[in-house]
C-alpha cells in the first residue's frame, strides 16, 4: 500500500529522490539539469512565495522585473562577481533558427543571426539591476531603493539534484540601494531576520544565523549573512543568504548620488535571496519513510476528510460535507475525498505520502456513536473524539502540529550539535553513524584560526566546511583544531548540501 | 506642473511611450528589446496576475513550472509550431564563460563548453510540456490535465515597444490535455470566456470574442479563439488567445491514453495565454493627456488622501489618518500623502499622471465647514461633500468609476465600429482622422470571401487585417468587399498592434 519508499537508513539519498518523485513534487525534464515542478510541488512553493512576499512588502519592498539576459560586457563589469559565476553561465549566441539546408524538418541556428555581443542568461541579477539603478539615482531623495524580483535563474551544474541543485531554478532576489553604509548593513541584517523568521514559523525549521567566511562569500559582496539548517542525515543546508555589497556594484556601474551636503558619493547596496532549494530543505528536514511531513502553514491541503463508504452513505456524506464547510469557513484548506474508486486504506497511504497534516475519517459506526477519528501525520497518532468537538479539535491541532514539527527538528539539531576541541575527534564525529542508522556528522562547533588555508585543508580532508560564524556565539578563547593557532570564537562546521 | 506629455492628437505613439516612462511603468533596458518593469508598473501586473490566477483556480486549474530551455530536437517535433517560431528564437550554444586569453577582465564563451545540442529559450512551451505529459498520461483516469504556468518567454523582435512587443515578456500559459475533442473545445471556449470576463470586469475593457482566420492561427493549433479590443487611436489590440490544439501535439509527442473501452487514442489539447501586453492595452484604452487612467479594480492605489498643510496641522492630520483607517478597513487600497516636501498642486499632477482613481483633499477650511473635496480621475470632476458622508461616498464611487471607464470605452468602440460594403469606403475609413484628432480607422465589419489570398491582399494594400470572425455575428449573405465573391457572414477588420 505504501509506495515503497527506500527507507532513510538504507539509502538517504535514494529516499529523497524517490520521495520527490512519488509525492508528485518534481521530476527531471528532457533538458539536462532542469526540473519540472509538478502541481503539488508548485502549490507548496506558491505558499512559500505568498508568505515571503507578504513579509517583503511589510518591510517596505516592492516587486519589479528585470531582463533575463545580461550583455556580456555588462556582466564583466563587477569583476569578482563575473569571475564567480562565469563557469556556470548559459550563453545565448544567436537569435534565430532556420531550416536545415539538407535535412527536412530540422532546424539550425542561423549563422546570420549571430549576435555581435553574446548574452548571458542571468545567474543572478546584480549587474543588470545596478546598471538600471544608475539611471534611477541622482540624489539622496531617490534612496533607498527597496526592490525585489521573483524570477528564474540559470547556473549550469554538472551534478544536479531535484530542488537542491538544478541548472534552472526559481527564486526571489532583493536588490536594495542606500545612502549610508549603516543603512545597507541594517537592511542586510533585517532580511536575514525575515528569512530566519520565515524558516522557523512557516517551514518549522530551526536555523542558525551567521556570517560566511571570506572564502564562502557571495562573489562581489563585502559580507554574506546566511541561515543554516540541519537535515536528518546530519548534513547542513544553507537556506537563505543576505549580502552586504558595500559600494562594489556602485563602483563597477558608476552609481553615485548627491548627499545632503551636496557631495557625490557611491551608493551602498545589498542583495538577498532564497530559492526553490527551500523545497529540498523542507522535505529533508521533516519527512519520514512513509512520505512527506508538511508543516500546516505550508501544506496545500491542511486537512483531508475521508468517509468510510459502505451501503447507504447519504447521512455519512452529509456529515462530511458539513465538517468540510465548517473547516473551510475557518480558513482551513480542506479536501473531502469521497471518491469510491479507491479504498480508505489506499487513500490513507496516499495522503500520508503527500504529507497532509491532518486526516479525518468518518464511518457509519462513528456516526452512530457520535465519534470521529482524527489522525496526525507528523506523529502518526490518532484519536477518536466526540463529533461535537471535531471542528474545535482540528482548529487547535494545526498550530500544535506546526509547533510539534518545529520542536522535533530543534531537538534533533541539539542532539546533533557538538563542541569539539581536537581534529581527531572532529574527523571521527563526521564518520560515526548514529543509532537511527542514517545520521552522520551534524553541526560541529570548533575553533578555527581564521585563515582560508586552514579552512580549505579541513574541507579537503573531511569534506566539512565552515557553514558560518554564528551571530549568537559568544567570544571564547581557544585554539584552532587544525593548526593549534589561537582563535577568538568557535565557528560552525558541517558537511553540507 | 504636468509632466508635459505629448498630447494624443499631436502624436499618439509618442504619447504612449512617454506615458509608460513618466508614469514609472516600464523602461527600456541595456538589453536589446528587453524591458525593465518598474515597481509601479509591476504592481498593476501583480493585480492582474492575482485576479487571473484566482479565475484559473476557480475553473479547476493548478500551477506548475516547466523548463526555460527546450532542446532543439524537441522543439522541432511539432513542425508547424517550430516553423512558426523558428525566426524568433534565442539560442543557447555554450554553458560556460572563460577569461579572454588576451584581454584582462574580459570573458568569452568557452569553446570547450559548446553544447552538443543547442537549447532554444522558450518562445512558448507546448513542446516541452507535451513531452512531459507523455509520461503523465496512461489512461483516461489521468485526464484531464489542467495546468497553468506563470513564466517569462522570449521571442526575438526587431522593432520593440514597451509592453506591446518586447523580446522577453511575462505571461501565463495554460496547457490542458483531454480525453475527447468536445471536452478540449469546451475548455478552449471556457478560457476565452475567462479572459473576456477579466478584460471587461477588471480592465474595464470591452472585447469582441472571435475566431482567427487560418492565416492568423497559432502555429500548431486547429483553431485559435481570441479577444480583440479597440484602442483610442482606432487600432485593434489582441488581448488574449485560446487555442484548440486538436491532437497535433499529442501526435508530435506520441501522447496516447487508454480510453474506457481499452483502446489507445491520442490526447486532445488546448493552450491559452495572456501576457504583459495587457498592460499596453490597459494604458492605451483609457488614459488621457494628463496621464494614466486606471480602473479601480486594478489600481495599486485606489484612493489618495492629500492634506492641504498650513500652520498647525495636528487636527487636520488626525482627521486624515482617521479617513485613511476607515477606508483601509473597507479593504480599499489607500495612500495618505502627508509629505511636506511637495505642494498639493504638484501632488495632484503626480497622482493624476499615475492614474489614481480617487483623490481626497482636506484643508483647514474644510475641517471648519465639515466638508471634503473628492475628485475622480476618469472624468476629472470634483465634488465638495459633507465629511460625514465621505467614507460611504468613496466606497460607492469606486465601482461607479470602474463602470464609468468601461462605459466610456464601450461607447468609443460603438462610435468607431462601422459596417462597410465596398472596398473604396473601406480604404477611406481607415485613413479618415476623427474630430478628436487622433482616432483613425476603428473596427470595420465587412464581408470577405474566406480566402487567405484576399485577406493578404487587403492587408498589403491597407495594413488592415482580419482581427477575427466574431462569435456573436449572425450569418448574413453578402459579397466580399475585395473580390465580390459570395460571403456568408461579416468579419472584423482593423489595423492592429
């Protein structure tokens, strides 16, 4: 009856791939590295979008749209940024196809339509946006500019994985321009906070806020802030970044403004983004061997009602419709599955696979006894309660499930975060498989000497990277686990997606 | 004070271009033919999206997302479709840039990253979607598939115009698959109806529903339905299309299903779309020499409150905030502009340019007299009414403005639609400038012999095309204005965007 997911302990990676496909979230397309996001998966993404969009607007941002293509010369302008993305860029060289001179029905790129200047398909939009801001900004009165865009971007990847790493992905990218360094820094931090709040309250995903090491910084940024989450296999996943761009793009694109003292200054910038990668995080953080586990705040269907059909169902269905209407009126997204082509057992497995948080089942006997069965997906527990209390019960159950999923993820992270003070132990911890059979590594808090050299050696030898320098860590004297040199605070290591 | 728009009668085309830029809707980008949609323009597009999305979902559709790129061989599969779009396709040939061997800081497409098979940037997604549906459909139980996607598409254009014709544009494309011809036809017609309702109720734009001639059909469709609207200069603008694809794509991509009698059949398809072109239609249909005129149902700001600041404004601002809150509670999108950096007159002109439907102004004297000034953008009339009735008045004014704008456009279309029975008159009408100084042509109802040859000759000689064969026209015996051959019904001609 279950769709036969590979259990996590057998092969976590396979479990993930199968789950994404079997729960109808996404699939590979005929285009190398590009995915098809299926309706059920897209419905979750839409819920994420709606909530994030609300949060962006509540913090004063507006949406806009900038071109998909970036002329190569424009892309080159901010050198570090160009260098950082050059190896992943899809390049448009022609603007027309023509019929193949010999093969009927075949097309070729028309050589006469070769572009004078190649176009880069945006891997990120700083270049095209700052080149536009240049014309929008003259004086301090034009600042700040607080703009976001929902868009697709392309970063050519050799090894792709649905949601986690795809050549094309969907995201939002905020791009703001400010009169002062302080204001831009405050914006960078504010958006990190928005992402953290979204992850925790909507995705039920506890995150660590921190700063990336210079080595892991966004190409073109002075500082990259990030949120990092722990997946069930003990690997970390970066779930959002917010970049303080300093004046780098302003200088590259000559964006100056007249300040209140009538002096020309370069503008300060930020950019911040989250992508369909969040879908991967959501799946990997909470789901189990039976399928998806969705937090109610992002579930396209929060409650499913399944009548146990048998004989004359008139009264039963009447009651189910009544419950449906009552839940709907509370703003709950509810589905009544009264189809008679599948057995209840089949339906149970199906909605379990799809991660529907609450399942309500009602049969003839329940009706006689004035009871109803309510099952929660996250704990796989069920209760028989009085029909009279059903609506109120479900109403209170949804936030309880949301909190429960968060608490579980938080407890998991606590269990799988350790302080380590020597390199031998560090390496061992990364390799130990936990009793559940599929968790290795986790977050490791350790001292580091602050050099890129050490960071890269540790990465080479252990595949663990510095996820971030957590904002909440207190300064603490110590010595680098690798070189023994002095260190002033711990950083967060993990193997990562 | 006015931003000095070129009047429509002087140069309609210039008026449009200036208005799009001065009202902060969109601008040209550094990328040939691609536009930047600015926050105010995008806010209108978002309102359109929200409403259309609701209507799609109410008719049973879900959103999904398919790849931006289409491998050339896939694109070739439906021959007519490929042929129709080949000349407008941006082609990706490389997936990597590398540093220029001689010029520091410059990049070139890495010759070693040349793709084995070129990728077409989607001009429309039938190919990639039907290739996917192939795997989704086995039996009649898998049908219908009712999917929509919000996406960007690229059709390379030599002569571009903001919103009306751009190389990249935003749109939605619905792609549905059905078990029977009848069901697919019903879907095609239903979506046309959805578009017509959206145009009329939200854009305040009366439209003619009709069928395209074979010559104007979507490449790969058996029938193209469309809605056509009349702009103020007497030119037509196609504002939406819904295509009955027959089994063309099913055959090209081998998409078959097992019907209830256990026989394999090809699937029937439809596709339908509207794009950011709707922005062009909205602007050109209603706006005037002072700026935009937005129907309240799509206005990002429906009401602006402007206090006439002078001396001690405490009480005045208190009252303005009170009105603001009361309107907001009614679900009206309202802005209070209490900035003291601009004069009221400057603000009036600014919000007029931006097309805000209702302007509420309140000064000290009003407060003393318990009155308030309420101005409507569409008619440029204003009234002084009692403060006590202000909220109720505004509440009723918004739908009245919505209706007023629609009525005006409908009256305009009626005035500018004529029946013509000979070619000489046909040509004259296209050239006559109406008393307002900028309207020429309009819709012409005339008989046509049904051949592509005649259609093309008329187009060549007059630049007028058959916009559609209107669904509502009754059969009527007549003779073709061009050839004198018999005709069974009139068709709708116009010069068009």
